[in-house]
C-alpha cells in the first residue's frame, strides 16, 4: 500500500510518502529540490553513479514512521546536499528546510 500525506514544517507543506512492502516500509519526505528517506536510500549510488543528476538527499536509519524521519539525525547525505550545508547528524526537518 502507498500512502501520501502532507507534512507541515512551519509555513511549508511538503509531501510524505510511505510504501508498505513485505517486511519493510519505505519512507520519504520531499521538497521541490530534494528529499530525505529511510535507510533504503543508497547515498553512494546517488553520488557515484548518478552524480551528474546533482541529487539533493539525505538518509536516516532506523526510522519506522514519517514523524521519526522528521526528527531522526541524518546518517549520510549526498554531495549536493553537503554543498548546501546539510550534514550527517542534522535532524531531518532541519535538512528539509535547507532544501526549500
């Protein structure tokens, strides 16, 4: 099952998506410029094989809900996210504000 829901951060409304799969759930919250995602995100692939796309993204591990994804510290970020000042350890909601 796929669920989409609005995520409010201050005056901004972002898109949260939850995809329930066998034995796991994929979570992502996106802005028009970038996104954060659960541990399924392969930051190395985005940086190395898809670097020309300049994807702005961050990865949080151990999250099970969109709320947890907002609060969790990012475990890793793409090179393009780092160029914006987004860094590992930053809370998901802080990173999303920098992606607006």
